[in-house]
C-alpha cells in the first residue's frame, strides 16, 4: 500500500509496451516531494487476473526493485530496472507497471502494522477480571469487576469484609472486586467497593479524581469517587444519580462537568455535578434507536465535537446534539447496510486524531468498526453464532453534508477495542470473530480470549495494557471453552522495538506539563540520537486517557499539535515549539499525556 498524499505520489511518464526479457529499462517519474529517499523506490509489474469463486487465476506480481535512480531536475527522476529473465518467471502477456515510493515522507517509513508488536504477561492473576479500566495521573490503573457473582480470587487485606445486605450473591464478602495496579512497579493492591459496580461508566474529572457512576441493583444510583494516592480507596455517594444508570456512557464537558447518557431503560441524560435546572432530561434519540427485546443502543458512542456539541452514536446512526439547549443540531445518515454497532451487537468507535488545530474550521472524523449483524443476539441465545461484521465506517462529523465511507477490515470482529496510539495510529485489539456481547454468546476469540468484559488502555510508555474477559454469569475456570480471564498483559506496538531507539525522542524538559493553558506556545526539549533527524516529521501530540469498558473508551482523544519550530541546540538535543489547543471544546480540561513523535516513533509521555 502506498501511504502517501497526492503531493508525493509518483507519476509514470511513459508506456512500457513491447518490453523484452533481461532488458534494462529507464522509467522516468515525477515525485512532487521535498525529500525523496531513493533507496525506497521500487518498480513492480502486475499481471491482471481472471477472478471467480475466490480465486484469481494468473495473478502475479514481480518486484524489480531499482538498479539506479538519477535526479534529472524539476522533481523528475530516472529509475533503472531490469526485466525478468524468462517466460518461466514472467509469461508473455499484458502487465501493469507501477512505481512505488514507500514512505517518501520519512515520517511514514517506520509506521508498521500491529502484527509486528509483541505481548508480555504482566500478572498471571490479579484476582479479579478487569471489566472496567482507567489510567490515573500517577501511572496507576484502577480496575473493577462486579460484586453479584460471589467471591473473587483476591482477599481484602487485614481481614476486612464488605457488608451489603442487598447484594444478590454475598451479603458478607471478604474478597475484592476492584484493584489498583502500579504500572511501573508491576504490583497491585485490593480496593473495596461497597455496592455493585457491574457494567457501569465513568470519567476522570479535571482535578484528577475518577468519578464512576451507576451500575446494577444497589449500585444503580451510586456515584463512586477514587482519588489518586497510595492509600486511597473508593468513596461512595448514595443517591448521587436521579436515574438508574446501567450500560450508560459518560463524557467530560468543556465546563468540567460530566454528562451521563442513556443506560438500560433510560432514554435521557443528566450531569454530575447535578444540573440545577433538571435532574434528568429526555433524549428521544435513545428510544428511537432501541430495538425491542434486543436494545442495540447501550453504551452509546459519545464524542465532544470541536464546536462544543456532542456526537452521539447508537445502534446504526448518530446525531449532533446541543446538550445546553436540548436540541438535535443534525441527524447523520444511517450507516450503509444498517447493521447495528452498539451493545449487545458490540462494535467499537474512536474520534480520530484532531489535526490542524489552528485552522478556523477544525475537521473532526469518527471511525466505527466491527459489531454483529442484525439477528445475531437472538441467534446466539439459540447457540448459533453468526459471523461478526468485517466493516468500518468513517464520517467527517464537521462536514455540512456528511456521508459514511465504508472500509473492510482484514478480520471480522465483535467486541474489539480501538485504542488511539501516540503517533496517530489506531490499534484494534481484543474481541471475537462471531457471536455477540453477553454470556456464552461468542466464538472465535483472539489467542488469549479477550471477549465480553475485556478492557484495554494506553500507558505512558506507549504500551497498551490489556485485561479482563468473562463471558459467564460467574467466575468459571473449568469445563468451558473460554474460562474467566484474570491475567493482565501488555501489548507493545512495533514502535517500541529496539531497532527504532535511535529515532525515538526522549523528553528532557519540562519534566511534566502540569498547569498548561489554552492557546499558549510551549517549548519541549528532546534528545534524538539519530545521525539524521527529519525536523519536518517531529510532532507533539496530547492524549486524553479513557475510561474503558465494553469495547468503548470514553473520553479518549488525541490532539496533534504538530510543531511550529524545531531548533537544534547541540549534543543531539532539539527544542520543539508547539501551541496548545484553543479551547475546552477542542481539549476539555483534565489529565493529558504529552508525547513527541519523530518519524512515527513516540517518546514516553509526560
């Protein structure tokens, strides 16, 4: 695949009819790029095929490479290549010739696919299955499951027990259902939740505290708060919510509040801190997208648009919503095909990285991938597992007349997680190839089963933490195809490979970016131990950490600040200048990780 824009895509200037075996030919091309890496030019020949019944007869591709590249002026190059030696290699016939310039912009050269990454088991068991996951500002990760299935595999410390007379499984429970994981120490400690936290939602407030909302049974109206400190535990606010919230979605707003949208049987929204005008406000879109007996609109995908309104996707369609005035600003078209993408037909979605942040009109684009076709949930109840969807749909939500653009994934996937990486790539991880979200309703998972109730989160060092998976009503480790998973592992994308260490920036100043403000220019000093630093490929990015559960990372956001100036100051050290976003509509207040990226290779975050 040619990862290029029109400005650096090669153009052939001749026809190659009548070519002969073993002959050397010169192909002249124009490449309108400021910097061309001649070593990456390839000549290929392709024999078109007769295709039927999943077989392309006579399909053949030859990589001739290049013997010599000569610049001849005006962005024009002569590329010499020798033809195949005989008809055994290249039977006579019609061939298409291509000039491929892989990664003509150096920043593209080192972008590699996720399959080149590596996995590491961090903990064989943390005692609970990580149904929910959130990274805190102190590099600790909060994870929690549910309480109403019985004891977990982790005892509470010092003989502590939870007394809950309304719990449906254990009224006196001496085991933990939440843990705090220290990323860099690779250690965890038990936390105590007083009421059920099953299938809940949450977000980090601007001051850094995790607010978790709702759940099932006695937890359905609770707000729980966790403050980042070494000895802190959960604090619960009874009746903190006016509505029962189960399978809802949360988002941080520009004014620092959270909005909580939907949930089972709740076609409305509310705010925390509570809105003084109304406790809960109706949102008819949620009832309109509810498939009777199935739902297919739980955990709606919610993103803050750059104009301050909310993009809300449920089932197979979306709206742009003015939550201040309770007005639907725009109705987006249905995804082509109309297949559901929301729980239990669980796909995943991201707001793609926001770029060109100084533009008068910033573009915003949403990507929705995977899910399960119509009827999958009811069929799975009968033991029939329909193949998952293999399509992604993307839409520019800021366009005046937006349309969905469909793409095909290499693999069908339901219950996958989409994680934004510091270099702007999207990692699609976890999930299964057939079935739907729910208990016992999935087949064909990934190598370590990470299906229903699995989670993933980007860490400061660029790894992705992965945990959870429990497609059963209780913890079940034997006699089932996919046992409950208590392990914790990390996926290291290819950019963490040691072969890229010379390209990798190391931030040496400042040590942190706490207290940064909107519309301010900052200088980040980095060391890049490379013989040749491409200053044009240096980017500053900011990442808003997410509350991850049920294949959706709430509040996930990546801002590409780019660079305004890169100055070499000696000893492989560079000052990189970048300006922060202009308002809370683009970057809501809160905790962000800041990265410097060089040729697609990110630094650690600060």
